[in-house]
């Protein structure tokens, strides 16, 4: 996880590329919550109907599949990241960096 100074698509793509280089490979799928830097529009069923064209082009160039997720309620934002971090098992009682208020 990397903290970045802004939510611009260029920053996101650069950070993803840096992480892929650090991993030493390309995952089959990368999971993102639904920021406007990834998906511009989506249907009621959650299917993305318009991708951010810069992000989509760069994801294709990088060779990654993209999945998007979103909270059922605004207060659940960050919960998908907690699931991933829980899988990594940092050994803390609550490894999730998102405060309980935000889950």
C-alpha cells in the first residue's frame, strides 16, 4: 500500500507500475475500489459502463485485469482493503489501517 499526494489517474498508474516492478511480475487481476480514476460510470448492477480511458489504456499496456468493488453503504468504504490486509496477516490484533468508524 502506498500513500500518494493526489488521486489523479497518472499518479495511480505510476504507483501501480511501481508496485508491479516491486512484485517482480504481473498479477492476473488487480482489485480497485471505484474511484473516478478507474471507472467513470457504472450500471445499477455494478457493471462498469465507462472506464477512465487513460487508466484503461495503461491497464491494457501493463497487462493487468481489473476488478472493481464498492461498499454497499458509504461507511463500508475501505472494507475490501481490510479483507486483503487480513489475508496478509501482519500479526496485529487489527491489521486493517481503516478505522472501525470507516468500515
